[in-house]
C-alpha cells in the first residue's frame, strides 16, 4: 500500500466515521461470504492467519479492534 492509498483510506475513515478494523473485516465476511462463515471461530482464525502471513505479526498481537492501517503503517 502506497502512502497515497493510506491517506485515502484515512480520509474515508474520517469522512464517514468508519473504523476499519480486523473485527470489521470479520463481521463483513460473516455477513457476505459462505467460506468458513458457518463457524465464526474458524473464520476469525483464518483472518488472523492471513494477517500474520501478510504483515508478519503474531496473531497474539491482534484483536478485533486492531486497525488495518496499524498493520502496515508505512504503506
């Protein structure tokens, strides 16, 4: 993610008073997709595993309140 994209996401968050968190991602997946959504615990575990792989952070450091921009602050 480049700096322009980070600034764009931050502007959208501010304008619409959104908080883009891992919990928001989980809620969206639960509401809109079939894969692993019959089991909320499994879908949350998958979201954490993907964040670990993508951003190199430990799942133990993540929570539903973790903001997506915190995971890649440098873009």
